[in-house]
C-alpha cells in the first residue's frame, strides 16, 4: 500500500501550501490595489457575489423582499452598495437564506461583507478543526484555493460546508443536532439532496425527521417575515436561472458539473441533462452502498460531500470549499491505514481544483471539475469496500458459541 519514496513527502507538503498562501495574498493585494471605487479592472465590485446578498437585504428591510428576484430592480440597489459597479448580479435564493442575510444591509457594504465572511469562515474552520489539527494541516487549509475562491467571491460556501460537515460529525452521537444542521441547508437545498439518501440508508430516522421539520420551519419563518410574494418570485426566478445555465450566461467554466462539461463540448441541452442524470443516479447508488455497508464514518462523510458535486447541475467553483472536508477525511484514512495507489494524487488534484478548473476550461473547453470529483468519490468508495470486506472477514473468523 505504501511507497517509501512517494513524491508527496513531508518536505513538499510543508513548503507547497506556504507558497500558495503567498501567491493568494499577492493576488488579493494586487486585486484590491488595481481596483478603483471598489470595482476591479473587469468592472466587478470587490467581493462581487456578495453584492446580491447586501442588495436583497436592503430590499427586504425596506419591505420589498419580492423585488429582489427582479433583476432590474435588484441592479438599482446594487448601485447603492457600489455605485461604480458595471455588472448585474441576480438573486435566486429561497426565503430561508433570505432570512439569514436579512440584517446585512444594516451595515455599509464592506462592513457587511467582512462581518458575513469572517463569521462564516469561523464556523468553517471550527468544524474543520474537529476533524484534523496540526501546523501542516492548518497550512494546507490556508493554501487551499477553495477557501480563497469563496472568500474573494463573498459567497456562502463556508456556511453550507460547515453545516454539512457539522451534521456528519454529529450524526452518530448527536442525531437531533445533526438533523437540525441538515435542515438548515434549506438555505441552499440543492446541496442537501444526498442527505436523505444517506439517512435512510442507515435508518437514522430521528435525524431524518428533525431535518425535515427544521427545513419546513426555517422556510416558513422566512416566508412569514418576508411575505408570501417571495415564494412566487423565487419560483419564477428559477426559470431564468435554468435558462441562463443552459445558454452559458452562467459561465460553464466556473461550474464543476457534468452538465457544464458536456455543454462546453457542444452537447445539446437535452442530451447533457440526460447524461448528467445518469451520472447523478450512479453517484447516488454508490453513496447508498457506502452508507449501507460501511461503518467507517470518515469514509461515509467524504463520499457524501464529494458525491454532492455530481448531483446538481448548478454548483460553482466557490462551492468547492466543501472539498476541504473530504480531503481531510481521506488524508486521515491514508495516514492511519496506509495509502492506496493514486490516493495522494487525487487529493492533490482536489486541493488545487478550485484554482485551476476555470483556466483549464477556458483554454481547452474541458471542465475537469466532475472528472476530479469522480476520482475523489472513487477513492472513497474503494476505501469503503476495503472496510466492508475487513468487517465481513472479522465476522467470518469469529468463533462459534
């Protein structure tokens, strides 16, 4: 299983993350210095996706929450946040997330950005440190491009990843709390689609019911506060999101999905959806087998958070901040039980994926996101099979009473 002379030795894993941290810091500083009036050289506001959160909050606080789903009306409010902005950003989020970000516009744009990013980053790192500790691990996290991608976008992947990983950490010993965390993923429900599969596979009914109740209550609270008009407006906005996805107005190079891979290659929309659905069913089946047959929690958890990226056609590069958790779980498996062929290479590919995915797609028209995601899912499924076989052999060797 192990090679004594593998290229990914302790020296490299100590030095490389520090180089990436220095690189990302230089890029961030240059990005800010080259910006003018909080707008970068591409006409985008600093922390550009966050501008929709602030603008939606502004409209919600003014009593016009449903107007946030109107792109033209939202664009006017985005000009209040950053007057020099030359881009338009849309809002598609459900009432549950709308309720979460509602207080943001009580603060000026930059203050709200840092409040949101630092608080969600704190939750993200807190959960991650429950899995793995040590200076090398911290440098690997600091140099992880998924972290920087979400930070620079001003997005919510720190929050969703913390909820998903927190649920998985709590599931065995604190099933009610785990269910609450899963239910709170109603803020971005397409990232929670595999949790019911996993919970049913192991008969975790308390977590399942708690998650369903939490999601319903959280959504109902959002509707009650923001108005019933947000439900219809949100539903209509999703049709625009689907159209933008299919036409590439939402950039496929930034979407690590099978659908985006196929559309970049010129595959017709209907065929791309069909193939994507087949791959999604395969990933769901693999996850079911892992959770049904393997009792190893790190492997189960890594499989779920990885397979999530093979389910929905609508995920972005900043969502890849989730991969820090499967990388950590699978690294611990390798250190504890010995490395299997190709595992370290796959983990490195997943670690650099958020940074390299878009540039590679721009040059080659090949979206490598689902390829790396499939490889990461494969090594977790392979680990699960080994643990399952070891469990079966141990039972077979038990003396008869």
